[in-house]
C-alpha cells in the first residue's frame, strides 16, 4: 500500500503513533471486557468483541501505519538495507506493528475469558501463543503483499482485488500447510489415530489426514477442515477428543462433513471477496459509486443468507448420518463445554453468517418430534 506522504515520518513520530494506538487499543480491550462480563452469555459476547471491535481496530491501525509509512520509519533505527529487502522489511514491520496493537487490545480480555469459562490458562501461555500467531501471520502476509509493490499495482483496482483473491485462495487451499506454522500441532498416533478414523468413518467425513491442535489449557473443543478437494486435512483440538464421547464427537464431525458438502466456507469467502471488491471500487472511484455500494451490500445480504441456509443443510446431513436427536444433543453439549448460552432469534440477523445455536437446536428437535 502506498504511503500518503512522499517521505515517511520520523521514527519518533512513528513511535508516538504506535504508543497512542496501543494505549487506545488497551483501553478498548479493558472497557470491552468490563462491559462483556456484565452481559448475558459473556462467552458469546467475547467472540463478538474480538470480531466486531478489536479486529477492526487492528485493521485500522494497520491502515494508519501503512498510509503514513511508519514501517519504513521504524527501520531507520536499523542499518540501511538494499531496496528490495528494505521494502519487504517495511511491509513486515507494518504488519507486526498492527499485530502488536491487536495483542495489547487482546491482553486485558484474557483474565475475563479465563474467569467466565473457569479456565486454568495462564496469561503468559495465552500471550506466547498469540505472539507466535502474530509473527507467523505477519510473515505470510508480507510474502503475499510484497509482489504488489514490485509490480506497482497500487494505483488501480487490480492491486486490492489481486490481494483479496490471493488471500481467499490461501484460506481455501493453503490452510493445511499454513495452520501448522501458526499453531502447535501433532500427528495422531495409536489409539487416538484409530479413534479419529472410526469417528470420521461414522460421520461420513472424508479427509486425507488429520492433525491435533494443542488446546490443553484453552479448553476449546472444535474442529475445522481445510484444503483443496484432493487434500483436505482435519484439524481437531485436543480438548475435543478429551471432553466429548464418541456419539457427540461423531455428530459434530458429521456437521463438519455437511458443511463441506454444502460449501459453507467457500460461500462465505466468495461473498466477502465479491463484496469487498465492489466496495473498494466504489471508494476509489471506479464506476458508479452508489451503485457499487448497493451491489456490495446486496452481495453481503444474499451471500450471508445462502450461507445460513447451507448451515441448516449441513445440520440435515448430520441428522441423516447419526439422527436428529443426537445432533441436537451434541450442539447442546458443545455449548456447555464452551460456556455458551444457545441464543435464539425471532428474525435472523441479515448481517450474520451464522445461524443462532438455539435456533439450530430447536429446528432439529422440532423435526424429531421432541
């Protein structure tokens, strides 16, 4: 991304901007955790705090650092580097600085999450895992975005569109190899490998292999499947295997298999891609502004509606595999493990890509006659 000014700010000005954004981010995280802990269903609200407040603030911080050339300013404190290497390092430092803002914002919430979920997760452990994630993600994004500067595409829609496409393809197809770089994983062996194979077979989940994510102290019991159709990899947390019995685990894996069959993840990412390109085109003045804004909003509304429908279809597939009652009970147990209160909505949120958990449970129970 091109800086707004021809020369970067002084290193002192860049440091002041960094400290100011960090202080504001820490305050946002502190106030957010105080408010969330007083609300109903605080675990779900913490997820909303991360996704709707702290993450956008980190993106805003990146925008400030990138547009003002702060990454280059920070590098002036180091020995001069050749131009190609200097551009790469500047991009990396910019991402790393934004990641630090996220970390400062995230830090005040660790204690609150630990208390509302009754975890034994040490703050130092949470920070070390987040630091690894931030550094790894900064490296990956630098590798992706640096070629854009080399080819000088910043002045057109092609640059952000190309960036978004690469990121989407990376999320879709490179995740089996990227996730192990960002998080601690192990290959299941012995009884765990045999159990996973049996669970996948009963759930109708076809993947090439599996990895176990270390979440011993986080107690996050979840699964994801990523990768191209001919190399899908299942990531399952260690907590998932420890806390769920075979029946519940099979039902949750069957839902994951249903999401693959209904292409939930692809629909979500495709929606974000098309809507983002239309929005960027509107902002930078390529085409009719209001028509493109309307197109962006329309794509979001339609895409998210389709995604919610596909989630319900995934539940139906799981119900066919193991039974509606078992799937409904599995969702309830999933909520209990994560200290979530299954929410219900009379009118679906048009800007949400998820179906309220309580609505999914009610739908399965109603269809099963319970």
